[in-house]
C-alpha cells in the first residue's frame, strides 16, 4: 500500500448510468499538512512556469543599460523682472511675489516644452539620437517636427527638477546612458534657460508703450488746438495770468478808490472850514502904522551923555546924578505911553483872508480833480468787474480743456518715462543675470545607476510566485481525494486501506 494514489474506505459505488444525473459530489477537505505533498506532485509544472518567467525577466534585465545622472543647481533671487511696474499710474508699484512663487515660476520655465525644443535644436538630432539622424535628414518638415517633439519629450522624461521649501535653490538632474551626453544636455538646458527666461519675463513692451504714447500725443494735439481756439476766440493770452492780473488790478483800483474818497472827504472838510472862516474875516485890514521915535531918541542921547560923564566923573557926582534923574523921568514918561503919537497908517487886502481865499481855490480845484478821478476809477472798476465776470463764465470750459490737456500731458510724460525705463531695464537684464546664478554646472558623472539587479530580483520573485500560483491552481483543480486523510475528513469515515492508482496502459 503506497501513499500515492487514491484511497478508498469501502468498494466504490456502482457508476450511474449515463442517463442518470449525479445527485451528490463531495468536495475534498484539505489540511495544511496536505499542501506540501500536493505541491510536490505539481513540481514539474511549477518548475516549467518558474523557468519560463525567470528566463524572460532575466533577458529583459540584461537589455537594460547603465544610466548616468548629471546634477546641477541654480540659485534664484528676486530680480527686477518680478517687481510690479504698472503701465499707467502708481497703484501697486513695487509689489513682489514671495520666494516660493518665484521658484515655481522659474521651475515652470525650466519644464516648458519650448525650452526643451531649443535644447534639441542647439545640440542637434544627430548628437541626441544618432539612430534617428538619417530619418531627420530625409524627412519632411512635419516629420522633422515630430522627431524634435519626441526628443523633447525624452528630455522631459529624463529630467528631474526639485525644490525645497524656504530655499532659493533649484536642483536639476538629467539621466542618460552616456555620461558626457548627460552633462552636455543639462548644461545646454541651463544656458538656453537663461536666454529663454528673458523672453518670458522681460517681454518687450516698449513698442506698446510707444504706440500708446503716440495715441495720447494725437489726443493732446487735438486738445491743444481746442485750447488755443478757446483762447483766441475770447481774446485771452494766458487765462490764469490774466485772471490773476484782473484780481490784482481790481484790488489796486479798489484801494485807489478808498484813498481818493478819503482825500475827497478830507479836502471837502477843509473847504467847508475855510468857507466858515472866510465868512468871519474882513476882506480889507490895516497893513501897518508909523510911530514917533523922539522920546526914544532922547533917551538914547541921555544914555550916551551919561556914559561920557562917567568917563570924567564918579557915579555919585552931581552931573552924573542930574543926568540919571533925566533918564529916569524920560523912561517913566515912555513907560506911561505919553510920548506915543499916531503916525501914518496904511490899509489893504487882509492877508489871512487872501491866504484862505487862495487855499479855497486850490481845494476847489483839487476836489474837482478828485471827483473826476473817482468817476474814472468807477468806470475802470466796472470794466474790470465785467471782465472778471466774463472770466468766471468761461472758467468751467477752460478748466475742462486744461484738465484734459494736463491729464494727457502727464500720461505722455509718464509713458515716455516708462518706455525709457523699460528699455533700459531690458538692456540691463539682457546683459546680466544677477538674479539667477548657476551654483553648480553639470560634469560628466563617473558612477552610473543600473536597474539590472533590481529587475532580476523582481523577475525571480515574480517567477517564483507565478510557479506557486500555478501549482496551487493545478492542485485544487484535480478531481478525487488527493490523500487518505483528506478522504477521511471529506467522507467522515475511517480509511481502512489504500491501493496504488493504476496508470492507464
């Protein structure tokens, strides 16, 4: 009795007739201890499955090439191209993005298909894909475009770009089966990137600014013509200057009127006072009266004689005392006024009256002149007031024209300045790349990476798993009871004996 074969607990029941349906077919119940033996029965199938899959996986692994990764890094800093400059006005001027936004922008530029196409055109198809060089040389423009697109897509698959948060550095890795080609492609990509980013970030806008400036200049010419027509129609040289001059002239005339009125009132008052004085003054008066100087002459003669006597006599001498007595009597007579006698008298025009009359005439003439001046000032003030009212009526129209001109002038000036600044900025940016620095250029790598061993290991593991799955599937699909123990568990009967399965002749 062997362990290989089908075991029976009792004679097999008679087979049903072909026309009879099988009412019950028990399913074999297996234990874990049965699986190794059952798998060993399927060893040839498992071995064949393992060998087929393993050979295919190992063959595929042997076709894989060694990949050489070239590395490079770029330092990105804030540059003028990221500073917001409004095309008109100053709203938002100087706004800048944050560091992560700048890195994302530069990364998108590095990953752009246009940049990869520039790299393909710079290196050439023959260098990037020698196998396709002949097809590219003989192909039509559409076929060449397709080949360039495929090569650009290949560069995209082999290119890896990494950034780190809060770090202004972009790291680039390019893989190729040729170490020299990997370094060359990566360095060419960086060189073309420095050129291409200028066309993206520093797009020329000087032409647009010039076009807009010329449009504003045409509008400004129309506004200037309307402005000049307005001034010529209203006979105005300079509205603001004329308005200011009229205000100053009005103030001067008003001041002159005040002064003229004050002078007129002052002179009229003087004239009234002189008229009242003239009414009380006589027109004629005594001009002078002659007087008799005899007593005075005699007194002077006596004093001369006394002086002569003093030269000969003492003051207490009798002759001196006699002449002193005469002098005293004559002085008392003169003091009493008994020696005055009416002399010749002359009358004529009263000088005071005449002076008042003269001043009256002068005041009358001055008052007449002041009144004429007042009339002239009133007429001049009326003309100035009328002119100022005219200016007040024209001012809204003037303000509208002047505002339009001022806005257009400022716009033209601002656009001219912006165009000059933009052109200078583009020229400076085209000459330098201060905000982008290549920290590390790619060099030909000396060590490569190969996926042969990992692929071989995966292929062997998959072959082993597939062989096991094939054995298990075959094991479960076999009919009958594979072991005596499974037969006993399935039929719930003890196994009394087992016979070897007879192979068919």
